């Protein structure tokens, strides 16, 4: 079975993502992405898949995965029930660690760990227990504090001599083959063309499916309707522009693909629970507070 492509959204004023999710959740499926990922399970148990590895997981399951390595965790949760926070996820692009290694010779100590992560790495319960407060702090940290915590996590994982490779040496991810799957082409097309008109019938035609078949396939692979998925990505892109530019809200609205400012405001409120102007104001307040906290006395 071909894995689905996950589009990892990194905010414009950040270099990596740190987030938590429950179960069931839209990303809980057999999937891949070009970013590195560190995942810690904090609740539930079940079966997990990394490349061609199949194993049992429980709270304290800490795994580091390299780019394009397919993976999935399936929790043993009764149908109709849900868990609010199952795991904590850190995702970062390969360019981040490449640039760090090019700038700081000390950072090159992480290179063997990165190479091993191509197979997926499982760490001991003791390492996971030490990593947990760092990863929890990353969920709330802002500004430079995020980088300090990420480096602390890297330092812990590099020093760990209890890591275990998961996928076999024979397993080699093939992202080009993964991308031949029609839905992955669609997801990549959406991410690359968010500012343009995106209509479901157009994309159904792109992959040679009827609109109804495309709609069913899209919901099956993403856990969301086409419109909801596109709106979520567009609002994420709008947050980047609001945080990192002085563009008027109307210009931001148009740049991310909304052609109606009323709909943009409605969708923004739905996803962020505040209007765009308030989001920009809060972001600038947080940035000012972070700078003040990090400035010398």
C-alpha cells in the first residue's frame, strides 16, 4: 500500500513545528513527508509501523524518523471513543540541520544520528522520560527558547547509546514512487498553488477521476473534505503573512486564495478563534515580550 503525503506546515517565523494531537486524528494513517520527525507517545497503546518494522507501543514510545520514511501508529481505542492528547510531534526540514552543521562544527556530532534515523530509531523508556519535559516545553515555547529546547533534545538523543534501529537495511523509501499515487500529486499541487483558484472538479480531472470518486478518495486519505483541507492550509499561510509582513488584511486574503474577505474572516475565526487583526496584534505582543525577555539587563 502506497503511503499518503503529509504536508507539514511550518510557520514563517519558525524553523520547525512542535505540536500534539489526540486519537483519532487526521494524520493517523500510513503516510510520509520529507521532514525529519521525533514522536513521543504519552497515552494509549497499540501497534506501530515504521518502514517494514511492526511493533507494539505504549506510553514512553519515543521514535526518531528520517525524511520520507513511511510510518503510522494505531491506538487500541474502542470505536466511538477518543483520546485528547496521544502524542507530541517535532518535525523539521533537512535544511535546518544541514545549515546548523555548516555553521557550527560542534553540531556535526548529530550527523551519525541523522543517518541512522533513515531506518527509524526507537529509544529506551529512560531516554523517553528525559525527553518528555523538553518536548512538552516545546509546545508552549516561543522565540529563541524553542531553539534552545530543540538543541537540548538533540543533545539527549545523540548521547543516548540505547537506540534501536527499526526498519530493515533492505527497506529503502522511494518518494518518487510514493508520489505516483494520484492523491499525493493532488496534495502537492494544492500546496504549490494555494493562492490560485482551486476547485474540486479541476483536481478530479487532473487525476482522471469523477468528482464524486475524487471527493470520496480525498476524504478517505486526508480525513477532511476538499474545501476544509484547502481552507486550513490557506489560513495557515495567512498566519505567516500576518505575522511577518505589514500587508493589509485584504491583500493577505487575496494572496492566499480567498476572493471574498467576508469568507476569509469567517474561516479565520473558525480556525483561529479570533479575527485576523487580533491575531496580528497578539503575535506582535508575543514577539515584543520574547525580545524583552531575551535582551540583556
